[in-house]
């Protein structure tokens, strides 16, 4: 009996070690190839995540503008005219008399520089325009280049999104 007799197995299994050929590991070229592939995949993921934030802010802008549009239509239904420009500052209510048309006028997600909602109304109070600058230049709902608001041009964005009275 050898010193490993406690490990004797039935059915002819041996308790001895199997000899495996010595592995030399990965070659330098294989390691560099794997690192390069991981780097390319990581750059695609990071690029998409950065664009996702801008797209999310643009979606919020569009939603906010539609909320303002609904409040303006309620105002017009009661007052037979749209409210005069400018609207109350963001975070303030839109009211007339005792009626509240929107509790808080939404603020642009960035709310700095060009990233504010701009409301204009014609002289007779029968038509309005709300404009916001977009960050995502590939947005399918952006205004045509000829319709872009002048204040959106020249900054980090050249694209606007406009809502008008229905």
C-alpha cells in the first residue's frame, strides 16, 4: 500500500495524477487582439450612452412643450385669446382670474443659455409659437434647416423643435 491508500477507488480508478502537457499560456498577439476588441466594443457603448442622454433630454423637451400647448389651448377656450408673451417663468403657474391652467410651467432640462423654451404670440392673440433648441442633430422631428430659430444657430446645436397652435 502506498501513502495514498486512503484514496483507492473501486472499479480500477487510479489515485495517481494524470500528466497534462505544460501550457505556455496566451501569446502576446492573442492578448493584444482581445484587448483591441474589448476597446472597440467599449467605445461603441460609451458613444451610445452619451447620445442617449441628449435624446432623453430632447424627448423631455417635446413632452414639456406639449404640456404647455395643452395649457395654452385651455386658456384660449376660456379667454378667447392666447396669453401674452412672455409666459410666466418656468416653475410658475399659468393662471387667469381664479383658473389655473398649469400648476408649473416646465423648465428645459438644461435651462441655460439657448436651452430655454421661447414663447411668442402674434399681435391679435390668435396664434403662438413655442420653440426649443435640440441637442440631438439626428432627431427625426427637428425643424427643417430653413425654419430653425436664429438663437439655436451657432452654438452646440443648430436644430430646433417648434410647436404652434393647432
